[in-house]
């Protein structure tokens, strides 16, 4: 009797873990399943990138400041002043405060990669010309980059870790529930075995 009560309590706990983890991971499972298909068939899915280019002239006072910074000894850190970063944000709708900058004698270059596209910004130190180019590869590319965690930032990276942990709980709790019901369902272990054997054989036989 006591063993039966313990088994029932354990099963209740597993079922609770299983449905809670599945509820938390629902959207993520759908997203990663769909993008798994789109990534697997990336060659057959045509993309139509849209590129937008903008050019403006940096105000003379800002250009003077940047020229002074560029002439400073290379041992000194070269940091873009806040006022200039604010001007770039206002005119080009970009945030370069956390972007890595590459300082050369004649220009400053900011790579601005993002999910579903790429972008960059260049400031010419001789004439103050500012060029910005942004490429958008479409929402499928955006979703694919979410799947890969490409240029998605720390918050999304944390979500992927939490989602992976949730999927692990979902899978292991499901396996333990199957184990507890296996005596009444004779097909349980053959199906579980196939689920392990098929991908293992495909990997060993067809991936070189």
C-alpha cells in the first residue's frame, strides 16, 4: 500500500513537471522546430535582401573633436564622445554605444550586425561624411538567426539557456512517465529504442 502511494505521488510530481515545462517551452519548441526546417532547406528558400543606404555630413564641431581624438597617441583609448553617438542615433537610428569601433587614419568604422540582416556605419575623418548601410534579408532570415543566436544579445542568449533546461526537464520527465507506464504499454520501449537508434544510425552511416 505504501509503495503504491509513493508511486502515485512520484507520478503526480512527474506529470506536474512535465506539463509545466511543456507550457513554458511551448512557443520556443514551435519556433525552433519551424526554423529547424527553414534552416535545413535554406538553399531552396529564396531571400530578397533589401539594402538601404544613407549619407550625411557630420557637423564641423563634431568632426574637429574626432580628428583630435584620432591624432592622439595610439596607446590612448579612442572612445566616441556621447554627443556624437547621440547625433548618429538621431540621424541614422543606430546605437553605436555598444558597437565595436575600428579607428584608422582616415575613417572610423562601426560593424552593426543584427538578426536577419547586417549593417555598418563609416565616418570619414577627412571630410566628415557619414555613410550608413543596412541590409534586411526578411523575416525567415530573422527567425533563423534567432534559432542560431546570431547577434541576438545577452537577453536572448539567456532565454536559449533557460529554454534548453526546460526542454531537458520536459524530455526526462516524459521518459520517466513512460517508464512508469511501460508495463501497460508494450510498445513503449521499442518506440523509445527506435527514437535513439534511427538518428544514431543516420549519423554513423551517412555523416562523414
